[in-house]
């Protein structure tokens, strides 16, 4: 069975089981199959076999899952877009994706009532399954194409490694569906006949309600960024008494700190802690390692793991030549989980993707080295960082700052503690029409930027300067800017 058939199988063997729970709304596997089949039938009847992507705009509604599966059953990839994104950002994504249509939860609910059905095998292994948009250095987001083959390779690895209990798990969904970490909990849950419990942004903003929801959740598999777990750990009652059934914590998207693991091991005895690594271009994650007390005691910084079966990790120098494992080099990932490239960007695809020994390979732009057969991540080679699990191109943020009428030039720097990015600082040179001493300039900048970029990209601090210090080459001296903090 392919992935779609595997998911539909649960509508037959466990039709009334909950596939998704969000805001007290429940979607059963029977409903998921029937509604997604009806949506696929409508798309085929109305739009034929054009294969153009379909944008799915929403938050954590059950209709999002219906739309994802209905779109793919019609032979098209879906583009997940969260409603929390600024309107300007959404417009950029839609302009690049050129979707056949945009499905909202309301529109999906209307279209899936026909009761019609459609074939579920219209996608071949190398057809795009979804297109995930991430931050781009030019100020414009870039769409990463993930095929059915990529996704199935990832899911097969996860099921083999984690040994999820069929019809016996509840998965936490913390990441929005527009962030590829959500693919881990979404499809591992659906493929094994389990329940996906979504924590919406309203709950995250209300700690008391959040902990109450977690206490009533019966979560067995926790999937999140390390930052979300760190936020929860501030509350001392976040322990085994609160989450009585949790078996494992799966972390991906940013650096996992040793202190975070120590707290989790102390508060959740018997639970496993796993660290994952992989860019969106290689389908969520491509390496993993269980972090136990032996690993904590052996290494000062935590490893990100060993590659999944069938995938190879190696290091190269600036000329693309392979390096010995103990050397520091750029991490390259080769295997069936590597994306086919960027949507409508053959130029960018050619700079990062290539063929090696008959398989797709991707130059990550990440520094790394191996020790004891384990990969250690050692930062970005460019101006790309991860903040709260989100990948952010600092050049993207700088471009959007410069687009504001009150800004002549901008530079953004990350502020890190314990090797982890905690927040962003924006240095700004105001245009001649604006007074840099204006006490309202910072709030004006924040308001102007908020409509252009997601909230997670907003700098915590703005520093207004008459001019930037320059290097001998005439470039902005970011080292001096950092020293001024």
C-alpha cells in the first residue's frame, strides 16, 4: 500500500477512531476518508488532471487534513499556508505557487459533502506530494517540492525506528501545518491509525489553558521544537503527573540543549528523548539519535544523529570535495528523501541540488563533523538561522526592512545564548525623511514590518544608527555591530 491507501485502510478497520482533535472538534478516520474522497472527486470533475498545486489556507481545523488528502488523491500537490502569516507573505506564496484554487476550511467543508469518490492512486512515486515554503534570502519565500517517494521514505524510517503502537498513540501537533516539522506528527499518526492532537495558537498564548489541555490529552508522542518544550518546562508541574502516558519526546527544527534534556529525563522517567536533524529540502529529518544520560555525559554539545537507512551523509569542502568524517565541512545529504528542487526556481535548484551515484543530493549550507559515527551540527555557513524552530534567512528580514519607507539600510543579527539563537536585533539607518531620534520610530518599524513578515521573524530590539561601520571591503562590519550589543 502507498501512504494514501495506508491512511484510508484505517477507515475500514477503525472507522470511528479519532484521526484528529482540535478545539474540541473531532475528525474520525471514516470521515477523513469519505470527505477527502469527495473533495478529490470534485477537483477532478472541475479541474481535470492539470497537476497544478492547490493552496490550503487555514490553521488547525480538521478540514486542513481533509484538504491535504483530497488534493493529493486528485493527483495534485498541496501548499499549506497558515492564517497567522501576514497577508503580504501569503500573496508572495500564492504568486509563486500559482495554485489552481485556494481552499479554506469553509470551502473544503462545502466541497466534501457530495459523497462522491475518486481513485486514490493518481500520484506516482516521483510526483509532488506537497510544496512547503520557507524563508528566502532575496526577501521572497521559496517553495520546496516534496514527492510521494520522499515522504514515504521518511515515514517508513520513522515507523521502523520509533515503533509506534497502531491505534494506541496520541501525537502532539505543536508546529503549524505550514512548518514541515508538522509532517512528522501528521503522517506518522495517520499512517498508524492514531490520533493527532493539535495545540492551536490560542492555547499557546494562554498557559493555564495549555497545561489543562495537556493534562487531559493522553499524549504518548510529543513532537515539537525544543523551544516549545523549554517554555513548558518553566512550569514545575510540567512532569510525569501532567503527562502520564508520554513515551517519547521527538525534537527537530533547532538546537536541542543538554539542560533541556536533563530536565526532561528528571521529570519524565521512562520517556525517551530523541534529537532529529534535517532541512526541509530533505523531508523533515534525515538523521536521529536517542539522547540518554550516557550521551549527555559523553558530549558537551549534543549530536544530531546517524542517517536514516538508505540515505548518506557526508562532508565536503568549499570545492565540493569529500572530507574525512572528523573534519569540519559542509553537510551533504544524498538519498531518496531529497527534494526534487525549488518550485519555479531552476536557477536556485541548480546551486543546491545535484546528482551523485544516480541519486539526488543536497548541499545544506550547514557546518558539521562526525565523532563516534554521530553527526554534530556546527552552525550555518551563511546568514540563515533557526529561531523557535523556524528557519529564517536574515537577508529576507533585511530586505523587508529596507522596503519600509522610513528605512535606508538595515542589518539583522541573531543573539545567541548557550549556542542557541534566542532573539533577533535589527540595526537600522533611517531614510533622510525620517528622524532617527524619533521615539516612535521603533514602534513604526515594528508595525510596518509586521504586515510583511511572520511574527516569529520580528526582531525583539531595534537599534537606530546614523551609519553602519564598514569593513575594508566596504561591507557592513557585522562583527562591530555585534560588539555594540
